């Protein structure tokens, strides 16, 4: 990925007789919480008051108001992933959801500018699907441990080792890796994609990269044999079956929903496993009295906004990459039109074929993972 770095500015400070005092992110940008901003944002606070305290809101509101004004000026939209913090997801995000939902929106958005409320690989996907748009990533530090775990060269070597097998690549990968793939998948449609591509190719085995745990969990749900890679999400790999046991002991009756990037033993110990979209739908549809989302922290707040009567227990892990996307970073991105994401045209064209192949599969209910099924011995890890 090529990025145009327009440079960074130091944090603003005010000199006083006693030294320097650091300003808030909003004040450092000349933004204040006044009557006009209050009137402009009160309706948004009503949406998030369940998860953001009245003491916090005056720090967020000036940036939220300024961002929403800048979006109109720039003809911009913000794609907000489920792992964005509540003030971003609910108050400035124009399209919200999991990576599959955001990919679909990126393919059809009409605005001139896309700001990716997510990480680098998501911004690359947006650029691949909307090459005529300006795509901005608010922070250059918004990476991904899964995307960093494999390269295009790795995929070429794997294909040479296993000729004649289709390559299914998780969207949590760079454009270069997608370009070496036959089709992409998300955690929402992984089972469906694996079964569809195996049928199309007339094979009973596929290469599925790079998430070891997602591959294992998919392999437990299908008769298709899977060859995978030892990549992991640094958020989900930290959850253990002991964590689930402790939650059940401390919170009897709580329903536990796990993401399929978690280890198989976590999936086996949970009540339901599915993508972030599937977890959100579960809470919306079943309204459990108490629920635990075994995934990134901000997901619980965003689902809680839509389900204020559900008690959320939060033994979550933070994604350090998602958390560098802040309101101030989004404001700076729109104000200064930074950092623009570019993808090599040849790589983009080949990567688009893999993404388009995924998007061409008719939408189906989000894949659900039966926790009673076990990882088959046939799964091969490279």
C-alpha cells in the first residue's frame, strides 16, 4: 500500500507561569463545546448516552460536529467498522458493520471521498472497489496482525506447493495477498465461500489463508478439507477456554457469543459463534438478559447502544490498531485530506477479481458455527 504522508503535527500546548498544559484534542484544534455545538449534537448524544457519560460528551461533541460538517464540504462518507469506539461508530459513521458489509458499501458509494473507520486492509479494499474515489486512512498505525502474518510471495509459494487447489483469502489481508487469491471471504461468509469454491473447482480441498483459528473453525463445520497458515488475530488469540469457565462461574446464566477467530476450544465452550454481524443479530433477535461478546472491546458498546435493556459483561480485549482511529484523527484526515491510500493498478485489478468473486455469491444468513463439532484431523497447517 502506498500512502501520501503529509506529515504530522505536535500536540498543542498552552504556556503558563507554572509550565505547559496540554490541551484536549478538540481545544487543540480550536474547537469548543458551546451552545451551537450542543444544539448540533444533542440528538446524537441521545443515541449513545447508554455507553458515554455526560462528563465525556463535551470532549467528543466539538469534534463530532466539525467532522459532520467536513463530510458535507468534502462530499465524504465514513465507513465505520464494528470495532470503532461508540462515538465514532454511532455519531460520525455513515455506514456501519462488519468487513463484508463495509466492502459492499465501498463498492457502491457515490461520495467522492471515503474515510475508513477501520484498518489498512479495509482501506485498501475500499480503494480496490472504488478506484475513482479518494480513500483516506486516518492513521498510518492502523495495521493488523493477521494482514502482517503473510505476504504475496508466501501465497505464490503455497500455490506452487499445492497446484490445482483454489486459494480462499480472508479479507484481513493486504491487497498484494488478495491479488494472489481466487476468492476472498469474511468471518460472516467463510463456510459458504469454502463450499462454493470447492464445488466450482470440483475439488474436496481448499487453501484457506491466513487465520489458523478461522480455518480450524470452518473445517469443523464442513466436509471440505482445508490447508491453512499459522496466522492469528492478536485480539482473539488471547481468549481461552478458562476465560469462558470463569465467566460462567462469575455470571451464571450469561449467554456467551464468540468470534470465529478465537481458538476452537473457546468456540466449543461458547453458546454461539459467528461474525461480528452475526453476534449483533443474535443479541437483537434473542434479547438475552445477560450477554458476553468474546471479541474486541468496542463491539459490546456498539451493540449495547441498540439494545439498552441487555446487560453486557465485558471481558474483552482491545485492538491496538483499531484504537488509533480516533475522532481527532478522523477530523485531521478530512481537514487536511490525509492519508490517501493508493494501490498499484495491476495488484488492484487482480485483487478485485478475488473480492468480486466473493461479492458475487448471493447473500445468505451469516455463517453459524456449531460448537459441538470438532476440528478434523485432515486439516493441514503450513
